[in-house]
C-alpha cells in the first residue's frame, strides 16, 4: 500500500484538518518548508479520505484545487482567511507536532513496504 494512503487513512479529524491547513499554507506560498517537504505534504493531502471537517466546509478543497491550477492574488486572500482561521483553532505548537508525527509515520510506513 502507498505510504501516503496508509498514513492518511490513520489520521483523525483534527489531523486531517491540519493536513488541509498545511495544503492551504503551501497553496498561498506562506509555508516555510522546502520544495521536497511541500511535495510530501501535498501528496498526503491528495490522498486524504473524505471526511466531515470540524473547521472547514467542503469548498476549501475547491479553493486549494483552484490555487494549484492557476495561482492568483485574489485566491491568496481567500486562502489566507481560511488558513488564519484554522491556525487560530489548531495553534502553531499543535501544527508542529502534527507535521513531526506525519514525517515519522511516513518513515515507518515506507520501511514496512
């Protein structure tokens, strides 16, 4: 099984909301990760199972998809609002813990192939 699918399937609702928030940060280029890490977290986002978010409505996925297709300044403003709202709920410390956890889980998943 694909390691990203394996890790994504085990994420709870809060962690899935974290993954969406990271995708928003990558989409508006406010993320400080290097290109390799951006690709890792977008790959995780791409395989998230459908779920009922406690933070976002379903339109957030359309917003991310649109930003990936055709980046535009007006999209960045919409993304920023969603991202800031989510980060107020998630907090920076919990987001750092999430990203660290995902990196470890991916390493484990890749080593058990």
